[in-house]
């Protein structure tokens, strides 16, 4: 980049220099021509007065021709016209390796009583050579100054761009393998660049975190999928060996395969939901609806599914909610499923829906296992399962609450949890009233 900027400067200086030389040349040739025009006028004046004799005229100019405008006859001729190589009013003649330069001046005059055109040619090789020397001197001087300026510019630009060059080298070295250890050097940078380096480093930190989270997610998802696959493999090889003859083994295997397949389907659906959300492809189809209806439907569903728990709906006030009915139902179902999973026979699950000044407050309370204080922090994280439930052979992948939270967040809602280990838990979901919708 530094070279390119220096080259651009050099080209700019050269073009400017060329332009200056042309302007200088124009000025100097103009002044030479003007000087000879004055001389021609002085000679004409003397001819008009009759004081200029032929010899004097031949000395004063190299060629003179006076032509009458009336009959185009030459009235006066002195000297010999130089060769034909002419450029405007200039003649350039090369003689014995030496360039001779002449200038021509044409004047309209009244001579010998009639209108004439007088054409003078003067040799001006000397003046031309002086001008040439001046221009060469100027060009050399200019080239020297330009070279010094380009050098200074190169040094300055290099000093300014060095940290940026260094930064771009560091950035180009970055890849997924060294993302966790490579960072831009923030020290030694100037204030503005330091801010830029800090900004890029911040971005790299966030990228690293997102990448790690993604890696963690993939590894945990694979781990979760491994268990049901192993179980399926186990039962299929058991069936192969004894299944056909042993009716008991056959029945047990079919039940296990069915349940593991269901568990896998549930896991895959949850993973798909999360990955779609990750790619921000989770559009909510929002509408106005009465949450009491949804709660009524869910209560019926739960009563039908669990006959061993006391399932009741304490309050069910009508409350209009603006949101995705199916998604919100799915979220509340997560809390209800958990309430069933983490309670035992005879425990009570209480569901309520309240209208709090237009906001909708839903509570799902159970008298089950409850949670330890230290587990509360993690329950909304992906694949989190409290140690208190891990050994208990309770179905689950630790994804339900994180999905529920995504949906509630998407409706600007809040989730509060109250719990006591061995006594039970209470989840409260609040969906705010959406004004102006
Ligand atoms: P899963 O229930 O599939 O393990 P969730 O994300 O729904 O996953 O819940 C995460 C964890 O939170 C559970 O494993 C459990 O430890 C705890 N948890 C959630 N709901 C309850 C509840 N009602 N009672 C006790 N623990 C709960």
C-alpha cells in the first residue's frame, strides 16, 4: 500500500512537472517572438522613413520579403528564405549536427504608397539555446525536488501505515484454529487505531464465544443422540439372537425401541427448533387470542395424560394476548411436562391464568422434587440437567426450558421461578399487554 501511494505521488509530480515545463516554454518562446516583432516593427519604420538601406536590412534580418497586397507582386526581397521545416512561426533547420532556429514575423504595412505584407525571418538560435538550457536546468531542479518530496512522502506514509499494515497481516493470519490465541496488538497503536484494534478484538472475542458455543452445542447434541442409538443397537442385536423365539424379549425390545425412537424424535425436533432460531428463521405468527382458551386446552391434555398426579386449574381468567398461539402453547407445555416429570404419584400440579391489568400471568406450580439453589442459575441453559435428576431415570435432554425461554423472550415476556428442594417449584410466566396492536 505504501509503495502504491508513493508511486501515485511520483506520477502526480511528473505530470505537474511536465505541465510546468510546457507553460514555461510557452512564456519564453512568446517573449522571444515578441522581441523579434519589435525589431521587425523598428525596421519597417526605418524603411518607411527611407533611412534603411539594403545592406543594413540584410544585416538586421536573415530574410525579408515585402509583397504588395494589391497585385501580389514582390516589392522588396532581401536575403534567402531558410528551409521549409516550420512549426507555426518557427523554423528548425539542422545543419552540420547543429540546430538552427528562426522566427518569422508577418506585418501589414504601408510601403512605397501601397498596402503591403512584410515577412521577416530572424535567426534566434542563441535565444533558443538559452531557453533550452533554462528549461533543462528547471527540469533537473524540479526532478530533484520531486524525488525528495516523494521520498519524504514515502517515509511519512510508511510511518502512518505501518500499524495498519501490521494489523492487516495479523487479520490475514486469523483462522478457526488460532482464533482463541491470535489478537491484534493494541499497545503501540495510535489512539484511533487502538480503538479500531480494540473493536476488532472485541468482535473476535464474540466470534470465538459463538464458535465455542456452537462446538459445545454440536458435541452435546451428538452425545445426547449417542445414548438412544446405543440402546437401539443393543435391543436390535438382542432381537437378532433370541427375539424370534422368546416372546418376552420380543415385547420388551419393541417397547424399548419405540420409546427410544420417540425420545430421539423429541430431541431432533428440539435441536431443529434451536438451530432454526440460531439462524433467525423463527417467525412468530402473531394474532389476538384469549389465553384462557389455551390454558383450558392444556389442562384437558394434561388430565388425559397423567392420571397419577392431581392436576387442577385454580384460576382461569380471560385475558387477551397478542402473540403466536401455537408457540406460546408449546412453551407452557414445557413447564407442564416438567411439572409431571419432576413430581411423583399423588403430587399436585396447579395451573393458573390471571389477567393483571391487561398483562397475562400464568403459573405452573408443583409439589415435586424442586431444585437446589445452585441449579437455578443453569436451568435455562442448553443441555442442562440438575444433578438431582440425572440418576433418576427421568426422560429429558435439558433443552425444554431454553426453548420455552426463547419463545417467551420473543413475546417480550418474563419467567420467574420459585423453588425449594424436595418441596416443589413454581414457574410464573408474564406476557405484557401489547399496546396499540
Ligand atoms: P429436561 O426436563 O428435558 O431435562 P428442561 O430444560 O426442561 O430439560 O429442564 C432443565 C432442568 O431444570 C431439568 O433437567 C431439571 O433439573 C430442572 N427442572 C425443570 N423444571 C423442573 C421442575 N418443575 N422441578 C424440578 N426441576 C425442574
